[in-house]
């Protein structure tokens, strides 16, 4: 299955390169712009993305996990993976691999009302196609769908928390569905991505979670119209304002 693209939004990403839309613009104030250069995926990559979407389609949030993340101060933008998949189809979102100027970016969403929404996955992962890779990529796609759902280019700490809760909830669902699937997965995609946030969200102390989100997203506003800041987002903004980040 090949998903054709349409909508879009640039939450902290600027594109360049041969296929970049002309209207690419800077992302949130204070963000280092990230450049993405993308190409048409090959058969293997399309197959990985297709498998990732098939897995995403079956994601259900574990009831206690959902209560937990809501109490913590995150509001998942979708009820389950199926809802995100429907959004992808209806919005005709295109999913592509891209080279990012910042190699630490796992994935990003580009919102462009003219050319359509695109979800880019870091091309460092383009040959990763084991089952755990497929699941990790589906989590990254889920996160970006959360950003895309509001059809704007505004971002906030709260919006990031809400989108992070999607991959956290999906990750815990996968761990239950496929016991051991993430064991000994220590590459960057896992250790600094899909396996990190579930650990931080669900650790008893929330200091590490707050510091991590402050470090990565603290430059953003606490909340926005569609994502009113919870105490958690305000706390993170406060940490950011009182810390010196280079
Ligand atoms: Zn995000």
C-alpha cells in the first residue's frame, strides 16, 4: 500500500533539496531549524512502512495506562491506533524517509496546506526492518500523527507531551502483545526514543521526564489554544526558564 500525500505543517522543520516544497518555512521560535531531504521510498522501505501501519492499526491503549498518562497531564490526541490510521488515510498523509540536518531527529511532520502533510522518518532507519524496528517506526508515525491532527503549525510543550503519550501508550501495548520484543534493543532509535519515554513517563519520580522534555522542548510555549498547558507543562517551562541550555 502506498499512501499518497496531501496536507501539512512544519513543527520545527525546514526543508530543502530536490523534492522540497517551495513554501517551506521555519518552525517554532527558538528551535534550531532542521532540514529534511527526502526521496521516494524503495520497495523494502514501503514494506516496512506498510507493516508499521498495520501494527499501528491494532494498537489499543491499556486502560490503566490511559488513566495514568491523563492524570500525569498528557492528553492523547487519538483513542487508539486505528483512529490515527483513519486520519492518515482521510488526510492523505504521505510517509517518507528523509535525511535530516540534525541526525538526532527520529521523525518529523511537515504541514503544508498546499502540498499536503508529510511524515518524515530519519533515513538512518531506512534499512531497519526487524519486527522491533517496525514497531518503533509505527510509534514514531503515531507521534507525528498527533502533531498533524490539529492542522496547524503551532507547537507547545503540552502538544509534545500529548504526542509523546501516544508513543508511550503504543510502546506499552506492544510490550504486552509481544513480550520481549524490545529486549536488548539499545540503538539510538530505542535508547533515546521509543524505549526512553515509556520509562520516563512511568517512573515514580518525574524529575527525569521533566528535565528531558525541558531540554528538548523547553523553548516552546507551555501550551497553545488546542493544547492548554497542564501543571506538568508549566513545571517543564519553569525548569527551562531557570536552566541554562546552550
Ligand atoms: Zn513531537
